[in-house]
């Protein structure tokens, strides 16, 4: 999803939950205890009601976490676009159980976050939490023994797209999208001139500051064999995942004119989101995609700036908070297949494939073109340097170098911590609202671009809520993104 001035001119929780923390960094599953429940019983109904009661408490407090979507009528399960894509491939009992376990653990992770964000006096007791944990196994075992219920879950475990049909209808989308598409193409051309396979120019009027992960000097190549579960999803232990994040971490080279150009750490100060630029951090998150019949691991690196400062009274793109996500997709041997990036509004999406991939033939129909400004070089022991502009924080070039520039050390923080930020000694709050948006990061461009059907276009948003095209339908977490636009080079 791209937009520019060129376009505009045209508490501590019970121990039962603490073990779930690894779910946000790895994919090791907590096994379901088999109780051999064959039919739905009054106990099933009681357990279902216990989850509904807990949901009502969470909803009333306004602390619903939107990263994964609840499965309708099954409050103990949540889904995302990747898991939804597997729902028609559950042809064995092992696959069914593994799939349901993934859905249940998405709910457990989110529920842990939601409960922690409740006011201290509203949090469930230890006894209630133990009961929810016990009920989880009973509910899933019952579903596994009931083909009709399982079929219903498969029908309901769908994540709708992020585009509002009513807005596109009222906004005469077939007409207005043509003007937007023209502006997007102009932006591709204007920004594309900064990219080259040659080293980028060092001429700049502002200071350049590099940021990197400590000990990020491990080999950038070398095969890694990952274990896989019944669905083919890589099983990555936390230590192994940490090593992968270090091994493939980029260096962020930012042209810096004002404090708004400095990478920082997200925090609440007097109930207001702030970015502490004295302690730069990168927020990491593991996701999965599909390509050529394989499930591939993706390493997400997210950084935050205090703002995209406005350049004038008529700048409708500027506003509070700004950020970039850099994502590395690994092939089945653990080497880089493709890197892509976006601003944390879903804007300015770009893909940088390695030479292993080639673009598919152009897709027919009205659709925003996929921006591929350059190829990404694969080089053993090298460093990936992302050149970022001042003010607008555009990615202006991606360079692979043998020697890393001197950089400020960044802390590595789990992305899920953004969903549980402390606001006082016993209170926590998510960076994101129940719709997956960041309150206060709104941009005035939303009043111009609403006919494209994206809610609050330009606002920063949570993983799982990033539409990355104004024209057409495309999401950062679409599991078929690679298959739609790339194939292996001949």
C-alpha cells in the first residue's frame, strides 16, 4: 500500500499461563491431554460458558486483543490467515489435532495478554484460571470426537479481508481507484530511482546513524534443517529462533535530522504512548507463509519512530508515531528466499526477492502493481544494510556489505510485549486498540482515501491488520503472497 505527495498532487498471572509466553516467539505446541471424551456433555456446556463469561469480562473492560480472530461460536479458539489457509487440508486425525492445537494456543496467548491488561481487581482468580486450563483440553477433545463440530470450526475459522465493501461502493471505487493507481505508479517511479545494485550515494545533508543487534555477526548463510509438525509447520525452539533472528538481522542506517528520525523503545508515559530514543529497540515476531507446497518461516523485525513530522500545513501524511517492518522469508534450508518491507501502516510495501525467485506474469484486472525496486543479494557472512530517509522514513536502498558499519546497539524485544506495556506498577495496556489500530496515529489522508475501503488509511496498526494495497486486495500476512507473485527461477 503506497501513498505520497506525488499521489496527493494527482500483576503477575498464575503459573498456568506463564508457560505460554514462548508461543509468541516459537511454535512449540503445548500438547492436549487426551481425555477420550466422545460426546458433548453438560460439562462441555459448562466449560463453553466459562470461556464466554471470561470473554464478556474482557470485552466490557475494552482490552480485547485483535492480533488473531476469534472463531465464531468457539471462544476457546482463534485463527489467523495462515492457519485459515490450512483448514481444507485436514485429511488425517493427526493434522486435525495439530490444527486445533494451533488455534487453541492462539487463543491462550491472546487471553493471557487480555487478562494481564485487565484492572488488577477484575482479573480472574487462580481457581478460575485453573478451570479454564482444564476446560481447554475437554473442549478440544470433544470437538475432535465430533465431526460435525470440527466441520463447523473449519467453516468459521476464516479471517475476513481488511477492506470495507460499503466504503468502496459509496466511494465509486471503479472510478476513484484509477486516480489512486496512477499516483501509486508515479510513486514507484519517483522512489525507484533511489534503488540500485551499486552502493548508494553517501551525499546527505543530515547525520546518518546505524542501528544493529548485538552479536549480529553470525554467518548469513548455511543450511538449517527445521523439524516440522503434522501440518508441515516448522517447529523452532526458542534458542534456535533467537539465533535465526540474530543471523538474519539487518542494520538500519537512518538519515537523522531531528529526534523523530531516531529509532526507540515503545513505552507509556502518563498513559500516553512515547518512543524513548535513548534506548533503541527492534521488535521481533515469527510468522509463517506458504510457497510451492511448503510452509516457510518468516522473521519479522519492527522498529518505531516518534513521528513522521509534518513538512507543512498541507502535509496530510505526517502524524504521531511511525515505523517500519522488515521481514525475511527463509526457504526450507533456512536461507533467505525473499525480503519484504512496509511502514507499520501497511503503506509503502516493497518486495526484494533473491535471484532464486522470478516474478510471475502480470496479473490481469485492476490491481496495484507489486513494487520490486531491486533484487536482494545472497552472500555468505555479509550484512544487510537498510538505508532510510529522514522525515518520511522511506527505505531508499538495501545494500549487502562484507563489513558492517559502526552501529548503535539495539535491544531485541518480543513483539508481543507491545500488547502488554506497563502503565503503572500493577497496570498494563496494549499499544493497539480492539480493532488493531494505534489510537493517536491517525493521518489526515484517511479523509481522501476512504473510497479505497481501508479503515483509517495511514494509521499505524497491529500485525494481522495490514492491507498493503489501495487498489485490489492484498495483506502483509496473506499466506499465498509469494505463490501469487513469484515462482522459482528456471
